[in-house]
């Protein structure tokens, strides 16, 4: 069966987190974007996608294009957002640039389209306390190297423990809060470093000035008094001791302040992490989400099975109804055929029986008629014989009377005229 060529194609680009799907009408685009928006909110993803409506022809005319940012808040009006994709003619459009989140230079850059899971180990390296050392620090460069190397040592320690620690997924909002806290922490450390460096420089300058003043004073005393054996050596040793004491006190003070600051910041960050740590809610949240998904799948399965059951029942009813109709039709056909056969058979039997009965009755009637005819002939002969005898007697009587009348007439003729009145009376008598 041939498939109709779609009129438009809706292309998706500049986002690797979206599922690949062929979209040929705006209704499917609306459904797909809604599903992906829900998936982005559920999986704590963030990104954008460029949707382009292209005419499915050789030129590939672009009718409209727009960048959509995912996820959006629940209840977002996607109908209004995607209304321009229902256009039948090319319209003007402006394509927004993708939003790039700014990050600290000392932190790894996290792409919004990255598929890797965010773990707590990505930022715990900056909150480990600095281990105190008993080695003497002589210069500012050594102090700076210790401060910079401490962070590297902590990061190496975290990297060495990554294989044994448990990775925990967190949301982007929680990561952003922790990144802001770490940013504040690093700014405070930088400010503290600058203050301490300034303090060290001023302290060193004061120590050098003090040493020079002491040396000038001692030299003046030395010039005013008699030279003493080994006094110049004692002055140099005293100046060195003062410098060492200043450096030692500065080192101790700086170390205590730095340790106190790091402890305070570590405690603060630990408290923030404890507030942001939602790992104890993961089980409940995941269970609730998966339970809802399970219930949804069960509901869909039940609905699908119910639809299949209803469809099968309907098909079975139709099949049963069709079978009943076939049985009824077959029965009717058989009944009509057998009825016609019986009718034809009985019709022939009736015709034959009627003919036979008719012939029998005809023969009987013929015999009866023949008997009647014979009887009639006999009666006729009897009647004829009787009538013949009667007529003969009557004729004889008539002839006799007629002869007598003639004779009388002849006599009267000879005697006198005929009296008609007497003749009438005589006849009446």
C-alpha cells in the first residue's frame, strides 16, 4: 500500500538530549515537545532545541524556525508557544542564540547538553581541611606555594578516592547553589591571601627597618665606646634572631588564622551541603516516581487488555452472529428445498391419486350409467310396450268410436241436419 508523501518536515537540531523522531505535522510536534519537556523535568535535564518547519520539496523552503528551551514549568502553554508552526505560508522569524552558563575559571566547564551524571565528588575537593605542617616557612613565595599546593593535594586525594566512594546524582539547582558557595569560598580565600601577603610585606619591612635602626644604634654605641671583641658578631646574630622571631610569629599567626578560617568555611560549607544533601530522599522520590510510572504502565496495560478483550468479544459476537445467520440461511434453504421436494412429491401423488380416483369413479359411474341405461332401456321397452298396448286399445276405442260417430253422422246426414247445440251438450256430458 502506497504512503502519501508528507507536505512538511519538522527538523530538530542543536540538542543531543532529545530523542530522534520523524515529525510531519504540528500535532505530532506538540505531543513530542510535551513528552520531552516532562522527561527533562523528571531527569533534571536542561537544554534547548531548534525546531525548523521545512517544505518537503527539492528547494527545502524554510517556513518557520524557533528555539525552544527545556524544561518549562508545569502548565506551560505549549499551544501558544507552537502556534506559529501551524502556518501555511513562510513567515519572518528570529532565531535566539543558545544560552551558555558562566562558570568559575577554577571549576570544570559543564555542558548543558552533557549526558554524564553530576556527582557530589565533582565539588567536594574544595572543602577538605588543610593539614598543618611543622616545617618552617621562610618567604612569601613558600607560603603561596603551600596555599596553592594544598588545593592540588586535596584534588589529588579526592581523585584517588573516587573509585571507592559512592556517586550520588544531584539536581542542577543544588549544584548551582554549591558552586556559588564554593565561589564565595574561593573569593574569601583570595582576599585572605592578599591581606596576609600585605601584612607579611609590611611586617617584613618593619622588621628590616627595625633591624637597620638597631644596627645603626649599636654601631653608634660601638663607635662611642671602646671596641669589644666579638661585639659586631653579637649584633648580627641578634638581628638575625629578631628577623627569625618576626617570621616565626607571623607564620604562627598566619597559620592559626588560616586554620581557623578554613575550619569556619569548611563548617559553613558542610552545613550548606547537609542542607542541600537530599540523598535520604532519593529512595522515597525514586520509589514514588517509579511507583507512579508502574501504576501508569499497569493502567495502560489494563486499558490495552480491556480494549483487546472488548475487540475479541466483539469479533466473537460478530462471528457468532454470522454463524447463526449462516445456520439460519442454511436451514431456510434446506427447509425450502425439502418443502419444495415434498410439495412436488405430494403434488404428483395427489395428481395421480385424483386421476386414479377420477378414473375409478368414472368407471363406476360408467357402470352405473350403463346399468341405468340398461334399466332405462328396459323401462322404455316396458313403457313402449305398455304405451303401445294402451295406444292400441285407445286407437281401437277411438277408431271404434270414430267409426260409430261417422256412422251416426252418416245416419243423421241421411235423416236430418246436424244440431250443433245438441252435439256440444253431448260432448260436454
